[in-house]
C-alpha cells in the first residue's frame, strides 16, 4: 500500500490551499499560564449546537456534528484537525491508501481502554462502524457516505458485505470502497465514524440508556445529561494521554441567544462561548473578555431549490445573483469582519479561491429586467435559515435589499431539528431558498460542497448529475493539486448555472473568560465546519493568571 501524506500539509494547489492565519479580532490579550484543575461552563447555542433530543450516541444522534464539543469530550477522535490545518493522530496513529485510493488502512493506538475498561481495538471500531452502517445509522441519517460493497447492491442502505470493513489485526482496520476516495480521512474528522463508543457498554446498557450516558475513550466521562439543556462531564482517570485532561469538569449548558451568552460570561456563569455572531456584542466583549477570530472555512450560501418554482427557472436564479450587493451588508451589519467569497471554501480551508470566473455579480439593471421577465415580483417565496445570529441578520438584510427590485421573500427561521425537517418535507420539495453555511475545511467533508450541492444529499436544492460527477472526481484523488482542479471546475459550473450565490466566509469568533487557554479558543485552529473542534483535553482554566 502507498502511504499518503496528510492532505493539509500538501503544497498549496493552483487555487489556494492550506489554512491562513487568524484575522484576529481583539486577540491581543495575554493567555494565562497552564494550570491543571478546575471546572468550566461551556455555553452552547440553542439554534445550532445546543440540541441533542436523541442523546449523544454517534450512531443515532442526528445532531452529532453540531454537537462536536460534547462528542469530542466523551469519545475523543481517531483523527483531529490541528493548528495550521494539520491532521493529527488521536486514537488512531497512522493511515495509508492503496494505490487505487479505494482501500484505506487505519492503525489504532495501542494500550487504550474505554472508560468502562473495555479494550479500545480494531474489534471495537468494527463493532461501532457495523452499527453505524446498519439499520440504526441508516435510519438516523448518520451513516457515512462511504460507497462500500453491500449485501444487496441495488439497495444502497443494505448491510455491508463481511469483507467491506475488516479488522485485519488487533489494532488495524481496513475499509474497502467501490470508488477512489482520497478525502476519506478528512471526511472523518468531527463526524460520526470518528467517534467510537464502547461495544461492551452498548450491549450491556441498550440503545436508550447508552444514548443517555454514552461511554467512550475520550478525556471525560458523563456525570449527568438533561437532553438539549445541560451535560456535565468529569475527568476520565483512565485517559490514555497521561497528565490530561487539565480540567476536572466541564458543564455544557444551552443558551438561547448571543446576548444571553454574553451576560452569562460577564457574570461568571460561563467561561466559553463559540461562534459569537452579533457585531455589537463582539465589540462589547472585546472590552471585558478574551475574543479570538479563527480562520473561516464555511462560506454563507443562498441555496436555491431547482426542483420547484420559482428557482427551477435559471433566469430567476440569475435574478437573485444580480439583485444581491453584499458589500453594504457586510459593511453596515458586520463591520467588514468577513471576506466576500464566490466559492464553497473559506480562506482557512483547502482549495480556497475567492473569485470564480463567470460569477454573476451585482447588476441592478439586469436584476430589474430578470425580475420582471420571471415574475419574481409577483410570486412570493419563502427564505429560510437557521436560528443563528449571523444567518438571521443576513436573511433580513437580503430581504430588504431584494424588496427594492420588487422581489417578495417571506422569512422563516428554524432551530436545527426544524431546519432538517423543512429540508426533508415532501421529498425536498417544500422549501424555496435557504441561507446556510456551505463549506468545511475540506470541501469533501462534513457540511462541504456535496452536502449542499450534490443531488444525493437531502440538504441540497441542486439535482444535476454532471455536477455530481465533478464533485465525485474532486474527492477521488489523494493528490491535493488534482483534487483542487476538479473543485475549481465545480465552482465555475455552479456559478454558470446560478445554483446558489455565495456571500462571505464566516470567521468563527470564540469568546472566553480571562484565564481560559487552549487550541481553538486562545490559539489558532481552523474549523472543520462552522466552528473549530476544540480538543478539550488541552484546555485549561487559570482565573488567577499566575
């Protein structure tokens, strides 16, 4: 087998690659020295990361990726994204691809146990992935997008064949895929197959009890869990990385808004809040708290549903492009905190290209013509988004701007579960347009380009086999330069067909109390998607500062 270097360390391709330094918003504070011990409260947004109505089992938690804070603390990860966009080993130690990039071999860390004493080995990973790829994972929608041999090739959700995934040694697991996939390892980070639960605990506890109090090999163990409200975890005394975690306890607590989170931080009822998006509050926070912008990897995109009116008409889609002038919105609402982008990656991600050839820019004369020609001024449509400050502010600004051209948009704002339901209703034909983040550190991973533009995804409004082929080619190659060339083609094709205008790249703003230190909070860590995946074992709290 041919060992492949981690994609993040590959040379930048022709369209850009690797991660940029933080744009740094107020991060001129002095980080307190590392000091073990203590407890903190991490505030989770109710609109995005603060929902886990089915518990925290990676196989059945539909919100597992937004819940990455809690999942990483409990389960750890096989691989994690580190500073400067380097893939780092955690519970795995190395990987390799076959020459045809269809087979992936992963070597696991030896001498590790789950917190219940069960050995962490290839059999444990195999049991977890078998469950993930079986009826439970398929039903929950969490099964990874691995094209592997199935017992019934005509049914993509049928069980894997016995040779699709194999434990070839005590600490070696091999995945055989039907097509090349050079993004396999990147796709795992902060995703369902990267979090491994104890098979012994699952068999002993059963599905419901395990989801309530999951058992992993991460740095923390569950103390109590009130669904979609509060999770308390404590230090795992058997954690493999001796001397860590530094903290004794973390409480993950749900808050309803940026303002509520800010007030809690100021009053000492919380120490960390990720993804603060309200510009006025960010400015206030800089006076009293530690504020740090991370490299942006997730651009905001307006998804247009090509399956239903009005956006099954290409000219109606082009009208939206031509009627949108994002420069004044960025200036007046976000204080020019975020860079304009025209593609599906941000400056902190792989294959970043800010400007796309053929992209339809703001053109008020053309917009007026197309609006009248397509009847957009006569048929109101629903413009939806997630209940997240930046997304809601963006949506309101767009509606106001479009109104000047006679475009009538009705706003709908959803929490994450309701948003998923809106996408899936009537086989994806009940929604018109959605303002969403549409990117990740690797375009092939998480909520990357496939998630928003592939016809195989329930969270896409595009149904184009030619684009599907480009995206498949983009993830196929292990060589980053080759991969980026296909993504360049896909970005131009999306622009040419007006499948969804891009607006700006979100720089996740991390806010913490003085005394907090750690990667992704007080030092640069690119986001896998939306916000960084914090390695909680490396976070400390030293309020005295000495």
